[in-house]
C-alpha cells in the first residue's frame, strides 16, 4: 500500500482499516514498517482534525483524582496541606511551585498543564 499524507476522511478511514488489519505485524517485516508509517500519518491527521482542548489545571487534577479514587484528603496529603486543597479548588489560591511538583510526581499530570494560568 502506498502511504501519503492524509487529505480526506475517506483516505483516513482506509488507512485506519489497513492499520487494524496489520496491527499484529512482527517486527522486522514489511507490514511492521507499514504499521509504523501508518501510525505516524494517522496521528498527524488526528491531531489536526480532532484537537484535544487544553486542560484547566484544576480539572486535570480532579480528573486524575477520580481516576485514582483519591479524595480531597488524599490530595491534602500529597501537597502537605488539606486546607490548601479547598482554597485551590475554590479558586482562592493558585497552585504553588511545591504543589505543582508534588502533584506532578504523585498523579503524573504534566507540569506544563499544572503551570498554566487560570
């Protein structure tokens, strides 16, 4: 299959179908190389056509807390201040650098999301 830059939804669907077909290709085979290339062009097309909106730092924290079944008390332990959690969530206080570092380490939220202005 000749692979090029995706310009139409039809082409996108065709590439996606092909990718699913060869998903279990063995490393070192022609299909594996084709799979790598398909992944690159599909990813590029999806980034352009279906952009993910930037996350608000607090929304990102709440989402990761929910995913990890954490409570506000748990986050308080992470940032070493339960009272700061409610202040941050109510918008009374911004995340401090030490909070950002602790949350990044504990919840694996990229620091570039946590440092955004809000």
